[in-house]
C-alpha cells in the first residue's frame, strides 16, 4: 500500500484547497494519472498518483491540506487498506476555513482562502459570490466580479435558495424523463468557467482585417531551417505582437475599476488544443525572446499539453492572448477575452495560404474601435513585411 501525500507546490502557501477529486473512491488508477485538483494562492494544479493501485480517498473535497499530509491511499492488488486514521490537529484546523464552511452551510460555493481575502478587501459580498454559480470561487472570479460591479453598478443579488439534495435531483430527473448528461472534463470545466466569466464581466468588441499570409508562411519555412526549430504562424504572431507592446501598451493592460493598469512587458498566451481541452501557456517577456526561443518554448508547451504536464508559471501571467484557428476551412473566428486581459487575437490560416481574416476581440472599456483598427493595421504591416 502506498500513501499519496500533498506535495509542496510553492513557497507562498502553508496549505492548499483540494477543490476536486478526479477519480472515484475504489477506482483503479495508474502511475502518473491525475487524481486530484488543488488550488494554491496562484493557480490550480493537478496531483498525480505516484504508483498504480486501487484509489482510496482520505480527505473530502474542499478540505485544506498541509504539504506532506496523507490525502489518499493506493492499495496494490491483494493488499488490505489501512483502518481510517484520525486527522492531525493541524490538518483539522486547516481543513475547513470559516469562509468556506459558511458558504457551504448556506448552499453557496466553496471560496478559497485567497479569494475570500480578496473579496473582503474589495467589498464583494457572499450573495455576490453565490451568484457566480460556480462550485469553487477563485481569486480571478472575485476580481472579475469586482471589475464588473465597478463598471456596471446595480442592485446586489439576493441570497440563493438552498439547492435540492442529490436524491431529490435524481428523483426529479426520473419523474421528468430527463436523461443523465456526460460530465465535462477537468480542463473543459476550466474553459467553461473562463468563458462564462468573460461573457458576464467583459464588454467585448471585435474588429477584423485581411492579411496576406503567403509571404509570412514562406518566410516561416526559411526560418525553420535557420533556427532548427519548427516556425509557423504561432511563432511569427507571438514575435510580431510582442514587438507592438511599446507602441500600444493599453492592449496589454488590465482594468482596476476605472483605472487601466499597463504591463511593463508583453506576456503572450497562446492557445494549445490537442483534443483533450484548451490550455493557454504563456511566453513571459516575449519581446526579449528570440524567434528560436519562442519556437522552442511553444514546442515544449505542445508536448506538455498532451500530458497535462504544465508548471504553475507556464499557465499564469498572460496579458495578451493569441488564439489559433489554423484548420484550412476556418475563415473567421471570434475568441472571448480572457478575464484579466484586454485582448484576444484570432489567427486563421486559409488552406491556400493567401488572404486570411485576423480578428481582435477587445475590452471596450480599455480600447476604442479606432485604436483597435490602428493596432491591427500596424500588425498587418509587420506580418506582411516579413517577405
């Protein structure tokens, strides 16, 4: 029998919230399989099984866990699980923070400690948190809610009624003939939260320009040979967008109430979707990266996406996002603006490699239509000048 310990995920936190189990109690798991999702003060991370066996949970979802605490057991075939162990005093004290316990007791979501601290500072109420309709409230949810409240003040939501128990839901579904749905994957749930939060809080606009990508694609093939790394539209657009930071700082900013917070450097997120869900790894300080650096990191991110093997820093810090829609039949794509950013650039690549529609979704509180057109014109001149 092997014990699964809560790993030390960063040096800033003394404990973490186990937000979700990814496998069922009693399920057979393999070595390296993700079994839990853990919330730190900065991001969500997966915890993997360190050996194969039958999985046995030892803590509940929503518990606060200390680094080194035993959170599950992996029972090898033929072995007998240990008897339940009493929790340590430290673990018991950390397992249910007042904010989270109160929210659960009232039928609301679990609020992580960093999220509750931010909510207290920004004056976000429990009713407003409950109205988000998410299972776990994170810091980005609170910040987006505060931004939306500042931009669009209105009456506070009423406390929601208690949700029906699981048995009542099941009976109701049987009575109405409702069919049981297929649960979303962990990654898709994260995407859904981001999309919902974006649509609720970001007043987005969209502008499209035509670009001739033929010369850029030809140049990319030459650069692939020169830098000995795969260079395509993703690599070229990261480089060209980052170069525009100095002239268009507002496009890399975030909003705090009625104030634009401009970034000191362009941190470019790039969508990676290999069929298992959408990831947005970040190239930090992209303006100071060579094309070889960009190509190397994007290749590593694509490999990591096949295994979900990203570090915490890989998925945080982006202040501009490039979304790739490079199927030859896609001629137009409208991305959502990721909460905490001002823009999302949609890159398409027609199969004939000539005229493409490149679109910019932007937060209209920060950027006006004329500015968006100027940014896209500068980007068009830069990309088409690669020949």
